[in-house]
């Protein structure tokens, strides 16, 4: 299944992909090579970007009503 592309707030191209944090699987490496996701490393901290533009390399966070670290089910 193809991953969706998102509108980049900087260059306005629909080439944004999700950033995957944590230890990647073989499938994640393959998706990264196809520019379907961006590998973000093994450490997740507050304030890290969640999307990456494959055109201009801009990275951004998704605007939410409530940050992930304020949700009790989200272990950070």
C-alpha cells in the first residue's frame, strides 16, 4: 500500500512524507529508498518533526489540538 503524500508548508508541493522514528524494519528501509517515508532515527523526543518534504527537505510538525506527550496512552 502506498503511503499518502502531504502538502509542504514551505514549497507548497505535495511531496511530504511521514517521518518514522524507532528501529526500522526491512520494509521501512525499502519504503525510505522509494521516498515513501523518511527514517528519523531511533530516539523520539518532544518537538521533533513528523513530516519531511522530499522536494525541498523542509521538516515540520503536524498541528494538533493536543500534543502527543499530553496523551496518557502515548509513552514518551
